[in-house]
């Protein structure tokens, strides 16, 4: 009986676009891009983390007190809540000498 209500709901979900505004960091075998990520200061900012490589990576930011391990091919995210304007270093803790980056909160 309720199946006539499900069709419009499913169509609405399928037609809703994904949010493309979330900044993304892509890691690949000891490198990542972009090396400088600018985000707006707000109550919270979601940063999408993509491991496009064949080995694990760890997003690490001591100044933001954030870390996230991603296996090969995994996509995840971290959320910055109430970060003050400024520049915050980050790196891949599994490849600490390979690459370093900055998240600039403006």
C-alpha cells in the first residue's frame, strides 16, 4: 500500500546532488594534493580525505589535533569545529619526510 509513497521518495534521493563544496585532500603513495588547502572559518568544516594510492596513509595535524588512517582506496573525512583563522600544518604520518601541507582557515 505504501509503495506509491516510496517511488517519489526514491526519485528525490536519487536526484539530490552530492555536496561538491567540501574541500578534498587526495593522498597517493606518499604524496598528496593540494599541498595548501584554504577553507572558510565557520562553526564546522568537513574535509574529505581520499587515499587514491596502493598503501595506507595517515592524515595527521598536531596543531588541529586531528588524525585519520585510511587504507588503500578508502575515502573518509575529518571535521574542523571552530578552528580559529590561521595556518595549520598537516602531513602523512606514514610518510613524514615525503610531504607536508597547510590548511589555511580564513
